[in-house]
């Protein structure tokens, strides 16, 4: 790995090189940062939310200790030599500034492909609240189940939870929660979905709910918006502008999510569709590759100019 990275750092044609590291905790990130520093190659560091406070503090004492030991002894001394530290959201920037006080930090959101040929459909929408993603504690699935039960939307409403389970024991815990809350006839756990099967869910649900404790622009929100499906999510996803596009932002708390579900269930079809169209426009204008790619090119160019 080291030899391969050194070859990338010193191309035979003398081309200018920038390393871009995506992640924090793997060996390749550490080695790449060391190679770049030794070869005087500028590098961009994208943490992708791996340094967010929730992930430091809410995964148990053992993980907390391992992270802190690695960060203080190996990670920070090398990764802090980054030419630019990349934040995906303003919220992540604020957190990264505490860890990298001397570094240049630039904010560029995640991006998603928005097919021009794909229009929002006007087909039927079912009384379904959709969760799509990894079924794990960070995603707030337990909060969503409790909120759905508390909202009492009516017997015709369904909560569909689709995605891979973080662990079988956690999935079993959620299923026991469903039974304790007496909503087993309305809550369905689905297998992970892809391709056309996923598109069918996005095109038929009434609203998506993702009460995550920590994200950096949860891409599934953007993906839902491409299908004109409004989402209920949290400020912790970094989507500070989400409500300007028709979505709803709430704290990852049961009462707040239950209130948002009740609001969404009360939308008329016209209001629901208007919110869906507004969500798609927001993504096209701010989170599509058409909008984001020029910002990356400008950042890379500025690094080369500073190096010249």
C-alpha cells in the first residue's frame, strides 16, 4: 500500500498531484497522509461525519477509549497536516473547527445525480411512512417506532422500515418494541431494497421519516427528494435548509417526531405534492452534481495555485 501511494505521489510525467482522503479511521488514511506529507503532496481530508460528537460519545466506553488513544497518538498528528479539511455541512464545519483549529476548512455538500429525464409522477400515494436506511441506533429507528405509535394516525397507516440490520439482536429488540406498543399490524420490516424495488417504495409512500442522531447530509433524503417524496428529518443531518424545500426538520425526540408525523398525515394531496416538488427543486439547485462539481474543481484549482 505504501509503495503504491508513493508511486501516485510521484508520477513519472511530473503531473501535479492532490491526494483526497475519504475517511479517518482506516490504515490507508493514516498511511496516505504520511506519504503525502513526506512527498510534499497537498491533500484534502473528508471526514464524512466520522468525527461527529455522537460517534465519539454514544458508542460505548470501549470504542470511546480506542478512538481517543488512536486520535491523540497517531491520527491527529498526521491528519492535521491536511491542506484543506472538508466539511459536508456547516454543522460539521463547526465540529471540525474544534478538532482542527489551525486548518483551512471548506464546506461543500454531498451531491446526488438528478436524472433530467426522470419526472415526478402523479400516481397514487399510499398512507405509508417510509424509513429507508441502515437499521441501527444512530438512525433513530426506535424513536420513529415510538413516535408512530404515539401519533395514532389511524389503522390505515403503515410504517415501512426497509434496510440492512445493524445486528440481529438490535432488530429483535425493535420488533419487541413494536409488540409492546401494540402496532405490529401497522409496522413492517422489509429486506434491503435496490433498483426498481426501491423506486417503487419512494414513488408510492406518503412521506419519509429519518430521525437520525448524526449524519452529514443523509443521502437518502436527497434521493427521496428526487422522487418528489418529502421527508421528516433532523438538523443533525446537516440539512439546515431542508424546510425551504418542503421537508420538515425536528429534533430526534419522540414527541417532536410524533407531531411531525401528524402534520404530514394531515396534508392534502395538493400540499403533499407541492412539498415534494419543492424538495426536488432544492436538490437540483443545491445538491445535484450540476451544482456541486464546479465547487470541487474550484477548490482543487485553488490548492494548486497556492502551491505554485
